[in-house]
C-alpha cells in the first residue's frame, strides 16, 4: 500500500483565508492528517484551530497541534505532535490526552530515538529530514532508515523535512506518511495542485 500524505501548515497564516486553501488541498488528494504548526500565541492558535477544525472534521482528517499538549482538549483537536519524542514526553502526553488521542513524536534521523518513542506508545514517529540540513540538527534520514523501519517497526512513520515529489516517490513503499515541504502552500499553480502532484508521485512510487 502506498504512503499517504500528511500536511503541515505554514508557521504563519491568516486563519480564515488559510481555511479555504486547506479545504482545496484536502479535496485534491488523499490526506491522512494535518498538523497545526502555527508559531503564535494562544489567542492566535485558538483562532486557527476554530477555522481549521471544521475543514478537517468535515473530511474525516485528524487535526493535531505541534507541541502544545495542554491546548488539545480546549481547542477540540485530535492530538499532538511532539518535537521531543522522548519516552517521558510521549507517556505524559498520553496520560494527559487519553487513549483515543493521536500522539505523534519526532525522532530526527535516529533509529534509537524512534524506537524509544514507538515503545513508549506513540501513534506515529516522524523521521527526517530526508535532505540533509532541512530540519532539526541537519542529520539526514536516508532511504535505508525508512526501509529498516518498515521491516522492523510496526509503528507508522512520517517522512518529513525537505521532501520533493521525487523523494516522496522513492519513499512510497517504505514510509507510511510523507509530509510535503512548506513550499506547497506558495506553489505557483496553487496549493491544491502542488498537493495533488505529491499524491501522484506516491501513486507512481507504489506502482513501481
């Protein structure tokens, strides 16, 4: 089965306008999850959640928030993405949010960190960047890491950090989810077309 798309919002956007953009993107391709990655204060995050929540809920796409475990329930979100994928962070989030919430954890390019997060109960583990220097400490999560993960670990993984459609195509058979670059939101042909291009690349990769 081919990998599915996992969309990450830009770090800055106007909620009402972006809600329309996101709706078009979700209608353009099969998207498994959306991460609210807005870098702002609580009032701005609340406004963003209120704008995006009905867009995602109406399409049965979970909406998770980056970092802010304590805001998940007040904002009516589906879960959290933890930049700190330590066992303590994953367990604390699970205790706070309950068994039904989505708890995702970032592990960089580290097999060990990924296994720790998975064993602690993360619903997915994010690995990246797939291009050196595009995310975190810059260490690259290469194709070998994803092939190993697919063979050894049951917890789904997300590939992110510098993904192009061509890289996504190469990971279609080993990653469970792929997160396109932020540039999809400013693509010349529009975000919906850019997201559709990633989906098409995944289909080509799955077909061999």
